[in-house]
């Protein structure tokens, strides 16, 4: 069988299954299905077709009614897809049910995001964190892999018990590896803590740029610090927080030191395995003096993005930190849209990292917040 999960030269065709439940409008649901397509493409998969399914009934077998499930599976197969990618989490048994129903493989949103993190990790810490998330995800799904193997080999694999033994050995190996990864990450986390304490002792305020993936955090970081961190039109371009110390003239004619941190982007339904694994990286924002929430104001799903960002900040215990909203990508908005946004986000800064519009106002807001 073709190994679907690595980025290959010929992209395996996949079918996207977006999910719309009662909480989303059609525009939002479509934007989120498009986001799923962006994630799939980031991983090097080719999108053969997509559908946003309106789910009213939550049948535990498939996570939707069985009639709808049958229809979706048929459509995916007709589109020539080798895999259905779901915009939600599937339990290990749901994954198996879908594979039985469709005869092709499945991937859920969690696995997709975890694999992107793994493929994009550049530093040792990011690589360890991504591997930890992968292992935590794989552990409860191991038996599923073996059942598939047993089927391909005519059932003899599991029936003789050899699969069983192999499964146990692999489980033990993964548990041990998880232990090692956690140990190494804890050591790196302590180093990070030492660096942070040093910064805190020096009393330099820290301003962290947080927000949804692809909102323009790294672009704004470059504009604010004059640095050259990578900016890409890709989801999760940044996996390591980059801190830059800068000096700004202050109103009294002196200067003020400030550390500006670019952080890893958030995404709706960030897999909890990833949140656990990337804890020390994500924690950087929880330690900041002030936060700048960078929002892609031109995205039709911006409300969902804002909601996600606020939820993640709350989970990280960062919701009490003074926050400035930067409505970014203002260069692609018309004046009426800008007006409406300013009403929805009072006190925010309308900016463009591209044209540098609104950057002075953003600096003023930062200064004001730091004086509080
Ligand atoms: N039109 C326009 N595009 C922008 C602006 N700011 C950023 N972009 C584009 O948006 C894309 C994402 O920018 P990044 O700065 O990498 O976004 P990020 O928030 O750091 O993304 P992650 O690191 O993936 O979370 C890039 O293609 C940028 O060129 C802006 O003000 N206007
Ligand atoms: Mg970035």
C-alpha cells in the first residue's frame, strides 16, 4: 500500500470533508473548509474534491448520520481520492468505521496539523515537540494499524498471535520514546526558564505577537524590529518563538528597551496533543508584559479566528495580560470595511505590515500600554 503520510513527489489525491454544525454560518464553514485545503496542500497533498457537510445528527459511528456518511464516501471515491481528510477529530474506532465504509484511508484534522508541525520543525526543540505529539497521537491508534496489516496479509498476521506480540513490543517502544522525549523537553524548558528569568531580572518589558496562523505576525515582527525572520504564505511558517531586543526613543527624550517576540500561530481546534507537546513554546506568550493580537482583518473567518485566539490565550493563562488588537492586511480592505472593523474592535490599530500603514499608531498604543 502506498505510504500516504509522507510528503511525496507525486501528491496523493485527497477529498476534504468540511463540517458545518449549528454554530457556523455558511460563509464561515466554507472559509474553514478552504483552510483545511490549505493545510492539506501545506503537507503536499493534492485536493481531488471537497464538500462542506451540514451535520445535524451526531451518530457516534461516523460522527454524522449514516446516510450522509455513505454519500460522502461515494463522492470521495468517485473523485479518485485515496484518502478522506476530515475537518474534525475522529476517534480510532470512527477512523476504522470510515475506512470500512469507503475502502480508502482517512486522516483527521489532528493528524494533519501534527504532520505539518513535524515536517516544518527546524530547531531541535520544535522537532522533539513535534515527535512527541506524533507519538501521543499514534499510541491509541496502533492496534488499528495492525488490524489493517492483518487484513492485507489475509488475516494470518493477527490470527497467529505474532501481530499481538509485535503490537505489544511497538507499544512499549513508543511509551519509552515518549518518556525520553518528555525528559529532553523538560531539560530544554528549564533552559528557557533560566533565559526568561534573566530577562525578567533586567526588567525589560516583553511584547509578544500572537494570533492565528498566517495572520502576519512574522511580517509585523520584521516591521517592528527591522529583523528578517521568515515570512511565508504557508500555515505554521513559524514554529519557534523568535525574540528580538530593540531600543525605542521614549517621550522623555531617552530610550526604552523592549523585547518583541514572534510566536507560533494558533489554529482552530489546535490538537490537544500538540498543545501538550508545545507547551513551553506556547508558554512564551503567557509570560509577556503585553500582547499584540495580530488579526488578518481581510479573512472572512476573522471572527472565528479571534474566538480561537482568545480561547487559546485563556487556556494558556494569558487572558489577563494587556492586549492590543492589530487589524492587519488593511491594504486589502476598502474604507467601509475598515470603518465597520473599527467599530467591532474599538481601540485597535488598523495596520498593514505590507505598506507599513498604521505602524506609528501601533507604537503609540504599545507605549501607552507599557506605561500603565
Ligand atoms: N496583503 C498583505 N499581506 C500580508 C500582510 N502581512 C502579512 N501578509 C502576508 O501574509 C502571509 C503570512 O505572513 P506571516 O507573517 O508569515 O504570517 P504569520 O502570522 O507569521 O504565520 P505563521 O508563522 O504561519 O503563524 C504572507 O504571505 C505575508 O506576505 C499585509 O499587511 N498585507
Ligand atoms: Mg510566522
